[in-house]
C-alpha cells in the first residue's frame, strides 16, 4: 500500500460509523467503479486471500439482509452491497476477510458512502446466489453500501449515546495493550513511539461485533507487536473458526494503515497454530523524528 493511500484511509478511521437505514440518492456509477477497482487491488495478508464482490440494485442488495441485526436494527433501503468471500479451507481466511473488507469500507467512507459490517444476520442462501463461489468458498460477511436516510445522522448519534454505555463503550488503550517493552498507565508518565500510539489508537477504533473489541496487542523485546484474540474475559490464542478472528483482521488493517500513515512500513505474519497469537506485526522501516508520545 502506498503511503498516500494509507493517509487517506487513516483520515476517515475516526469518522467511520455503521449505518443501517438508507434512503439517499443512488451511488454514482463512478464511485461504484472505484470501489470495484479497490476490491481488486487489496493485497493479501501474509499470502492469504479473500474476495470482495459488489452487488448493485435495491432488490438484490436489500435481499441480503434479514430480521433484527444486532442492537441497531435491520438494514433497509441500501442500493448496493458488498459480499465478502473466502476459501474456508485456508487457515487465516477470517483474518483475511476482515483485512480485505475493511480496506474497501474505509475507501467507501472516504468517498462519502456509508457501510455496516454484518457477519451474522444476513441471508446466506441469497448471498451464495448473488456471487459465483469456487471450491471451498463461502460467504463470510456482507455490508450495505449507500447514503443514510434523511435525518439518520441525528438518530445515529442519539442511539449511540444510549447503546454504547450498555456495551461498555470503547476500551482505553491500557485495556488492550500489554508487554514488558510497552507500558501504558492511565494518567502515567511513560510514553510510547508516536507511530505505535497512532496505530494502536486506530486499532482501538476498529469496528467489531457488539463493540466487544476482542483483541489485545503485546509488544515484544524484538520490536514486534503480537495480536491476540479474546476468549471470554481472557486474551489468548483461539480456534481458527472463531469469528473473533474476523474482528481481529479489521483491527490489523487499521493498525497497519495508521502505522504507514505515520511513516512506518510493516506487515503482519499470521499465527496459524492454536498456541500462537493471531498475527505478529514487524516494522520494516521507520522515519526519524519524534520517538515517543506521553500517555
């Protein structure tokens, strides 16, 4: 990924939010073409691919969604959607889906198009018919694409104020970071590298099912940062089929984008064993300049 693109995507991380009620104008064909191109350009994470297919038309896109989906209600009125497909025989496919999908979602956000991750409450049979599936491929998640219904911004802001306290809100960095070389204390005097602070903050803002943020980052003496997924209240490696790994893939993309936007190029290596972290980030280069930021 080029740094200019990383900066563009990083700039919308804080403004991206889930939208379920659509009703604005149709998406400009040029915007859809751009999103289709972005979907083709996403690089694999540690060699593991996923696939993003676009579905257009209110009937076809709206037919993907069903019932009450999570705390925010049913998805309605979307003129288009994205369908995320992966080869389920490949370890790491859930992380790849999160990584691929979130890159397209951030690009959509930068173009003014609203989205919403849906990995549970959608019509899988309809989704399977909407795209051509290869051997061992399955639809893992979908997202509507479109513009919010009139007034939906105010409704969203009000609903989030009510819902987030019930879900615990966003965790502070101190709750999602551990490690002997990375000490974060609320109100403390210690600091961390500027790029790492930006990357962790971007990961903290990554969307996840029920806003559970099922991850923790661990710095290591060799300079790498390991990502673990949560099981209950504990943070440790989990089964490959657990969809928390999809959430982790989204956080991985946020982390990498923000790191590159801050001048640090790096890549994730997937941990594909039960006793390994979900992934490990290794930085390949770092620009000189300010090294730490107080917390």
